[in-house]
């Protein structure tokens, strides 16, 4: 993302999978949501354990999304391009992924979300590539990458979206 709007290379009509980082406000926690537009399913990649109240709050948070996406898809005629069987705007089934790497502390959910997305984009199995012991290294790499990106922006006088006079 750059600034206030999502930068995307393709519309939902042209892709079969949409990845969305979701922040669960009540949990102060990030997770990755994978929307499969071929099978019309939602998979949640959550780096915390899936037991008790946490699991209930994640499911509760996903309920709105699972109902909202079909309404938007129907309104925008997406079902004409991405068939849904049976047709209709009933909620999309949600699966909270199990047997995936979990965080060992309370502060790595953002890095786990990024690493889950990276693996899915690159076609790698999260079970072998997202390793809690490597999170410190991933955070350091991310800090260096963001610092270098900011430096390039300053050196090349990039303009941020917020500086743009465009109305949204």
C-alpha cells in the first residue's frame, strides 16, 4: 500500500486469489485472509493458537467479511465472471488454518502475516518457510528494506499519495 489507497496490479475479475491483512481490533492482532475466488472460500492464517476466546473472536470478526464480500460481488456482477455454485450471496465458508507455524510471543503477528503472504504469493508452503526462530532476522531485514526504500524516495523526490491533489 502507498498512502491512503491500495495499489493493485489486477482487478478481482482478473485473479483467482485475493490476500488481505486483517486487523482484529479487539484482539490487537493481525492475521492474513486468503479469499479464493475460484472455490469461493476464505482461509485465515492466524499466528496465534486457535483455542477458546481467541478463536471465537476471530470467527466473529470474519463473519462480517464472509457475508459482505458476496454482496459486493453480486452488486458488481463478479459472479458472472467467477461462477459460484450454488449461486447466491450466502456467506462464504471460513476456515481458520491449522498446522501452520505459530508465534512464540505476543508481538510478531505482523511479521507472521507478511511472511504468510510472501509464501502464498511465491507458492511456498508456510509450514516450512515461516519459522518463529527466524522472525528476528525477518524483522531486521524488513527494517533495512524500509529504510532503503525511504532513502530512495527522498533521493528521487517521490511524491506521497497524501501530497497528491487528487480527490478520492
